[in-house]
């Protein structure tokens, strides 16, 4: 009875390990294929609001608001 449980446990662990190994292999394969696809790298934020840099004044205002919020 103890050996049967041990065998079932080994089969279960092996199955989980095999499943995880297949998932890792799929991730690496998708990385390889995505690398060579002719897709332009566009973010959705540039389409909605335009792409502009934050000015130092805007950054300072945001940092001051965060510090004021932390003090409450």
C-alpha cells in the first residue's frame, strides 16, 4: 500500500513537471516567433492622448500632491 501511494505520487509529480516544462517551452517558442514578426511597436497611449513628455513643473506638482496625500 505504501509503494502504491509512492508510485502514484511520483506519477503526479512527473506530470506536473512535464506540464510546466511544456509551458516554458511554449513561452520560449512564442518569444522566438514574435521576435521575427513584422509588427510595428505602437502603444495605445500615443493614439489616445498623443505622445508628449511631462515638463519639470508638472512632475513637481505631482510629487507635491503625493507628499501631501501621504501626510494625511
